[in-house]
């Protein structure tokens, strides 16, 4: 049995930004996802852990954790957002994240794909 996510009250959801980009970096992989905040569901995601992407990067002798991999993940995520008709997202930074390195690569490549950042 699947339990649906809780629906937030209208007074809360009218102040939330509907789509939020969240990024996660490990020592081996890069992942990013866009979450629809009123329903708390994942609208789109991309990761260097995906089987097809990981295999293609290993064959090309590319790393799955550097800035180039982060840019590739951002580009794929931007294309997936446009396919789902999501024209704009806002960015959520964790406390330790700064607009530098991998974070900058993901955000810039999402922006270059045609998605507006709020």
C-alpha cells in the first residue's frame, strides 16, 4: 500500500516557491533533484549513479564526481525539466554550499539548458 504525501494547507503553500533545486555531492557521485514543495514529490532528477550515464562516463574515462560531471548532470536535469514543462526553479543551498565549483557547474548548466532560476 502506498501512502500519499501530506497535502499542505493553502495558507502555507501560497508562500512557498513551487519547484526547488537541491544538490547532493558525495566522494563518488553527483546528484541533483527538483522537488515540488506543495506535494513534496520529486519532479525531476539526475545523477551520475544512473546506470546508462555511469557506463558512458566510465567508457569515456571520465570521472563521476568532478566539475565536468556536475555540469553534465545539470544539463541533463535542465532538459528533463523542459520536457516536463517546468520553466523555472528556485535553488536551495545547504549551509556549507557556496556558489563555487560543482554547485556553480550544476546551476550554470541548468540555466544554459533554458530553465530560469528564481
